[in-house]
C-alpha cells in the first residue's frame, strides 16, 4: 500500500467477489501521453479537490497545478467528474484489497481488528489527499461512478463487520457488542484522523494507530 499508485483498467475484487474496474481515463496511449503524466494529473486533482473542494475547483486549477495548458489536460482526463471518480477509487480501492487480505489471514479476530485499523490509519498517512477527497467529496460523483465507489465502501465496511461478528460468535469478543455500531464507530474514529492529522501535536502515525487500536480492541 505504498504511495498513490494509479491503476487504470485493472479489476479489483470486492468482498462479495464482484469485479469492479477503474475507468480508463483516456483511450489515447501514444508517446505524448505517458502513464506517469496521467498519474501526476490525478494526484494534482486530489490535491486541488482536497484544498478547494470539488465544486470550488476547476480543471484549470488542476492544469495549473501540473503546469500544462487546460486544453492539454483533456488529453488525459475527459472531465472533472472522471478525475473525481479516479481519485475516489484510489482512496478506497486498495483499502478493500488490504482488508480482504487481513480477513483471510489466520490471525485471531482481535489481531485482525488491530491490523485493519493500522492499515486504515497508515493509508491516511500515505494517501492523505486521496482519503480526504474520498471521505468528503464522493457524494458529488455522478452515476455510475457513485454506485461503484459506494459498492466498494460498503464492501469495505462489511469486511470489518464480519470480523467483529466472527469474534463475537467465537466468544473472543463480548457477546453484547453490536457489530454494525462497532464497525461505524471504528471507521468514524479512524476517518477522523484525516481531519486532524498533521494539525495536532501528536503527529507520529504509530502513536495514533496504537491509541485507536488499544481503545477498540480493549473495548471488544
């Protein structure tokens, strides 16, 4: 999960084994349109959307961030809406892959919760602008992008909820725990780090992970 790697046209597997794909941002793949430039543009879009909001920004802002003409931008992305879709998919796509790997491991359910939270917080550290845009701006996506991103988000929640339910069933966790409420509480606390991370005195990501993990694992 290192960096904000752009993935185009490659499928990712959701929790219910449904194949979802990133939309191709351009059908043009000649010498003048290297994938590296496309990645730079999507990263610039994430930075602009995170700073100015989706409705408060324009394709000109994205072009200015990369240092190209606005007309040249459309060689790589057909619209601001597609740029938002790509940013949101990067924000959540690899999260689902990581969560599935945790769920399928042989670890105890408590250890899976620990790994899940740590992975989530680490993603905020590594892909902060992508996560901020995914959390704040995805409601502005048009269909079908909103459905695709929404399906991924729901699958991600379900993976965590199933781990909690498994821990309750095996009596590893307390029986009076509500899996759905606990899922929302964990994600709410973890997602909040995208708002205050870098603004508080405690900026060490390992300390943040440890505190949130201890809070919830002890509670379970």
